[in-house]
C-alpha cells in the first residue's frame, strides 16, 4: 500500500470509529501532516492519486547575480527574483509567507460573507528535495535549485526545471489574411525553434454548419484544431474566425512551459490571386546545391507610403487600405517566401518590420538575417541568407558619408570635392549606407562570397551625389575583399536609383566615368564638379541586363535596380525567354561554377519588351532573383 493511500485509509478508519462530523476538520488535518513527512519518492509513487506535478521553472546562469523562480500557486503566477548567493531557507520562508497571506485573504473574504470569526491560517510547509533527500536550508540558491528537484508547497508538489527551454517572446501578427502565411514572432532561450511543438486552432463559428463541425479533425471547447506546423496558412473557411496557437518550447527531448497565443483579430479575406503567384511556379522549391537563388527588392518603407506625395502622385491608383503596412506586409512576406531564395537583399526596411515581421517569417523558412539602420532614419537595409547553405563570417557595414570624411583612402576624392563646397556639403549630409556581409559556403568550407546591398540617394537631380556614393562604396568593398575575403566574388545588389545611361551604371559596367558625363551637372551649375572617376574593380556585369523597368509609378517608369556580378569569374551562358509573365533565365559560369540568374519582371509582349502588371501590390516593385551554381 502506498504512503498517501495509507493516509486516506487512516482518515476513513477514524470516521468509522465514530468521530463526530464537527471533528472532521481536525481529522482532515492529518493529510497535510502526512504530506509534510513525505519524501519525493513517496510523493512520486502516489502521483497517480495526487495528479501530475506542476513545473517550477528556475533560470540561473553563471556570472549573473540573480536567479528567477516561476511557478503557479492557487491560480496565481509567482515570479521570484532572488540572489544566487542567498540561503535557500529565506526563499522557502518567503514562499510560505505568500501562501499564508493568500489563505488569510481568502478567509477574510469568506468572513465578510459569513460574518463569523475565523481561525488564523497555519504556516504552509515548504520544502525542497533532491535525489530523495531534503535540501539543507543553508545551501545557496545557485546550488540548491537543481534540475529534477522537487518543491513541496503544502499539498502541492512541483518538478524543478532549471534553465528549461522558455519563450522569451511570443506573439501573433496583428493582421491575418486567408491564403497568406501566419508567422508568429518567437524567441526561445535554452531551446531550439526547430525543435518546438506547435498546435494551431481556429475559433468555432457560431454560424458553422453541423456538417462542418462533424468534419473538424479535433475540437477543444470553442476551438478546432487546424494545424501543427510553425507557420499556418488560413483558408477561406477561416475568414471571420480568430486563431489560437499553443506552442511548447523544446531542445531535443527537453521541454519547457507552453505558451498560448490568441490573435487579436479575426482572419480577413485576402486579395485573391496575386501577380507573383505565377512567378512562384518557377521557384516552388529551394535550389539544390550547387545552385543559389538571389533576390533584391525595395519593399517601400511605411514612412514613405503614407505621405501626400505617395497617395496623390506616386500611387493614386491604390485604395487607402492597400497602402496600410499590415496589408502590405502580408503580401511582401508571401511573395518573398514563395521565391525560396538563398540570398535576399532588401531596401527601405522599417526597423519594426525587420524585427517583428520579416525575421519571424523568413526564419521559419530557413533564412537568417542582418539589418543596417540608416542614421537618423526609421528604415534601412536587410540581407537574409539560407543557413543551410551559408554562414555569416563578418559584417562590414558603413555609412558612405562618414567613410568619405574619415577614411584616409578616400582623401584624394574628398580633396577634389572640396573645390565645390555646396556639393561636398550635400554629399556629407546624406545618411546613405552600404551593407556588406561576407558569407561562407557550408558545403565547401573556405569558399566565400561578398554580398553588398545599398540604396543610393533618391533625388532625380542627384546623379552627381550618387556617383560619389558609388565610388566610395566600391573603394570600401575592395578593402573588404582584400582584407576579409581574398579572392571572393562580389555580389552587389540594390536600389541604385540610376537608369542604365547614368554615370553610376557606367562606373560599374565600364570601371570609369569621364569628367564630361552629364551627371556631374545634374543638380545645376552651382553644384557642378567635373572629375574623372575610376572603379577599384574591373568592369562588373548587370546579371539581369537592363530590364525596361523595375519601377513603375505615376510619372515614371524605368530600370533603377540591379544585381551586379564580376564577369571575369562569372559568365552569362544562357538567356531563355519563357512564354510566362516575367520569366527570364540566364546561366552563369564561375570558374567551373554555374550561376543561374532568374529575373521575373513582367509579361513578354514583344521583342525585348516587358510589361508589368503588379499595381495590386501597392508598392514599388524592385525584384531580381538569381540562382548560383557553386
């Protein structure tokens, strides 16, 4: 007979021997006294009778002065912050006092209802056991709270989980649309997101038909189970219903406390078929090694989408809801995810969008990312890479104006600019940044690639500013390749705000710009500064050629965005037009490597003519995708 069973039998025997009912409280008091003398072994053996032990989660790291103890007691969540060097007895006393205060508060409430005096509550028995033995009260907290210990608080026992996998951040996106992936923002400590468990539910609609309820795979109260993956894509049948996610953090076989997340709003109807759905037909799978697919995209920062210029001049055809950030984020995430890219370079990325939207979404599909915020701005540059193919070796981001002013290697250029103070000041006031990431091929360690990403000065009359910015960028990139990645090929992506006949494109593709180039006087005679510029790289090649346009808005359409590669190590071997909206395929060789570049830009309507039909995306389109055979 087990320990707790014998306790119950003793109480029943006492009642049979004629104890009056008024003595029942005294008899029942035997049980907690028996529990007080119980050990974890006896408690464990009676788990079937007493129920599964609750969890007490302890976070204790070497070098930190404090530890935390979290557990639920009588429907109240306790979170204690204590010194690691403090004696265990003080913590146990604190827990006991908390129980007494809770009981006193409950009895006081009952007294107010019954108007009868009540006895003072007895102190709760609080002990900690490890390996079947009671842990001494004098032991410091850092040594006392071991994984697998048992905390006894009165009649309740807790299994101590030290440094258990724990979600430090967990939330669902605000906007949910049918047909678009819902990617929760999750951060886990002592765990691995790839090991975590996920169960999705949708709220049962009061108007749901009996047949629909019968077809439901699993139901829990007012919720129906609908999925078990990290990312869930709601269907049209989910419109009008909220979503709930039950997620359990794990690290291999270890698990921690589960979190339950309920969406703030219901699933809304999506826009239906999008133009990028057709392009996704050609990128439905991740490129197999040695292939790599590359995407460059300006996703339009929210701060620029909400201006009067945007609403009345650039995007007058867009309904107000289509310019809202929540709506656009759903489309952007679905489009990027559908390209199954290995390297993604983005421009005009809001800081919050990177942290709360893009990172959770792309991480769920196997990509890690880095972010570079523009000085005194709310947006910047983001580069993502597939972690199964690459690892980040180093970052070499720089603000171009700071580099120009402080790096001695730019001294000659700065001296020549000093001849025109107005132009020099204009350039030094810009916050344009260059994001540089050196990646290593995981399949063939030692092989590296230098990935550059930038968004040059936007003004239509700023060609001279952009020329200087690109010169500084190329000089910086040559230093990075020389010092951090000798021999690595350069992959230069971005929104250059430069048409194919601009000085910037000539500098990249011909490695030199003459002093007579028209861009030197693009901002008027007062800022004219004619000089000859040379590139620190041999001529680069626009991997996607010169599309008719990558930007199509009110009042302008043209090619402003590029992916440049090094032709001495990369060679365009094939250009294939497909009878499909916006599909171009090119094969490139790099010293035995084949790089397949895919450029999806619109619909072929004639020889060398592309037509875009993507205004429903409600943002500027800048998209190139490439595949690299390594």
